[in-house]
């Protein structure tokens, strides 16, 4: 019963949000991207771990360690409702981080509704990117996917399958 209540609270919070500051946040994100690239222009190597046939990488989201599937086919970072609830309970995401609703297509071609949120800080190795858009899939079993909304923040990404590493430049 408690899980249902928390899910309901999150869904209500997500549905109450609006996007009145989108243009302002877009300019702010562009300035932060430029700052990130200038201050993080070193090469960073991250070890991938193969789990059940897919590569996962360690990531910190708003200061919380998580393991994401490295998914070059995903357009955005994607987390399940379960992870969103966990981050919300920890105070790592708030109502202010909710951008709005979003339709997305999964790997099976099915269209689902999710909630678009802002992740203030995503840390990969020693690199940090700010204000990453992420989809909250309204399914507790959805995997954590690290997608293009993070990759586009780097100039170059290299994958070394022999060493099981990803390099960011």
C-alpha cells in the first residue's frame, strides 16, 4: 500500500509541473555545457561491466551511485518509476526538477507515456555534466539507460570492446 501511495504522490507531482522556464533553462544549459567542456577537456576512461549480455557503467546521479546500461540507441537517460521514487525520497529530485509529460517509443516500437525530469548532476568517472533531461518510465522494472542526452555533451566517445572501456573526450 505504501508503494502505491508514494507512486501516486510522484505522479501527482509530475503532472502538476509546467515548462514556464524552458527557454531560460535552455540558455543556462548551453552555458553550463561550454563550461563543462572547458573544465573537463581531459580524456576519461570508464570500465564497462557485462551483465546479462549488456554493458553497464557506474554513474552518479545527483550524488547517488547507480549502474546504467550503456545504450547508444537510447535518445535520453531513462530511469524507472522505482528509481525516481528512491531519488525523490532522498531529496535528490524535487517537484522543481519535473519538466512535464513525454511520449516515447521503446525498443519493441511501443509508445508509452513517461515523465521528463531534469537531473542536476550526472557524474561519469571524473567528468560531470549538469542539467540532463531524463525520462521516468512509469514501470518499476524498466532498466536504467544511459543515452544520447549525456553522450551529446562530450566531443568524442570511444568504445574499446577488447578492454571493456569507454573513453570520453
